C-alpha cells in the first residue's frame, strides 16, 4: 500500500455562534496516499470545504476553530504549528485551488503580479525572476500568449482562463499536496473536462497528491483513486473509487449514485432524488444524521453508529437502517 502524505484522525472543526459552538466537521477520518487522488463528495453544506480549510488553517477567524483531532502532513502535525510555520507550508508544500475563479483573483492587480507573489514569498527569486517564472507557469497550464497575459487583469480573461491562472498559482512551487475545492464550478462542460485533464497531467508531471472536492460523481469517477462520502459533517463511507461505484453500502451513497441520469434514462423522465432535507447544523443529532433526514424519531438517534471496515479499504458508518450487508 502507498505511504500516506496526509492522515486526518477524528478532526473536529466548530464555529462559535450565539447558540454556542456548532460542529461543522464531526470526527472526520481519512487519508491521502502519496501520488494519488482522493475525492470528497457530498451535498452543499456537508463539510467538504470546511475540512479542506481546516487542513491549511484558513478558517474564518476568530469564529472557526479546530477543537480536536489530528492533521498529520508529511511528518508534521499541522494543528500544532504556529502562524509563520503554516504560511511556509501554504502555497509551498500545500497548494489550494479555491472555489469560484471569478472571485479568487484580485481584480485590481495584474495576473503576473498575483502569481509573482507566490514565488517572492516562498523562494529567493528577484522580482524579475518571479515575473519570468510566472510566464513559464502560465505556459505550463496551457494559457496562450503567456507573455501578454501576465500584464492583463482578471476581467480580461474568460472563466476557464481565470481558473487556469488559479491552478498556476496553486502549482507554482510544485506542492506535495494540491487541494482543489470544486475547481470546475461555474464552468461549462467542455472547459470542465479540460480543467480536470490539466490537473491530472500536472499531477503526473509533479508527482503530487490531490484532494478533489466536488458534488459531481462523474468527476469523481473520472479523476479519483479513492472516494470519501460526507454527510452532515461526517464521513459515512470511504473506499477505492471502483469499489464504491460497484458496491455502495450506505443508503446516502446509494441515493447519490441513483440520482445520476444515464444514457438509458428516458427523455423528460423524473430523476431520482433523495427524500427529505439535510437538518440544520443547530439540530444535528448524535446518532445517524441520514436517519434524521428520513424522519426517524430523534429520541431513537442518540448513539453515533460505528465506523467499520467491511472489506479492504472500504469503510462504512454502520447504521442498522442505512447499511445493508
């Protein structure tokens, strides 16, 4: 088995509100093997992005806090590092592609200046060398005429081009781990495919590991080696990608897969949906939260189901109502 570049154990991330501390990430466990891609999938609000921002310690301050657990990255315990040590890791050892390329770039600065900042922060390059390196990284992510593009502003680029710039910034220092938080959001299907292909190609060139956050199971099937399924702040199932698609075990995972239309789906037919709605974070129960969605009485959901390995690498939250052998 491949050695892990990242190991997350019992991660608890909470936000302080007038109602007290609310857990957005509730004892999450997963690992990222070196050189491989792990997809995190789930509905909006399930905790995917909060988990990612916990890894790089970019939670909203002072409300967001890691209150428990371990984030072990390349021999370092990230939860114990101070601010300066984390700045050295972010952008250098861990690259991040943030959601929404339209807002991830500063509209008042030229593209070259924004990319150059990465090199100036993490290397000993001069401003001229950083500018030249910015041109080269734009060429690497296949932006045409990079010598001209470095002098342009974000509004002068298309959505797909801006996403490539964000990818260039994330990969400028050849990181060991790339966190791609819904990198194809707001892009058309053709550009989506190009962006995923680009990330895969750059991954092969650099040898980095990737965490790919998405709600698109098609992207997961195409690009990932392993899948982590999250629901209401918890991991309910994780497995190698082929195993998960061939043998889903948790009711929520089955519901996600059943909702995907296929080529055999009749035209204009009603698509499958998962009944009910995700409970508010204020109302999360200690027991199975998917059962809470299915209107199981709250007084029956007082104990968290065991998270158990049912076959090699395949882990499931064992709720009697949601899990079938």
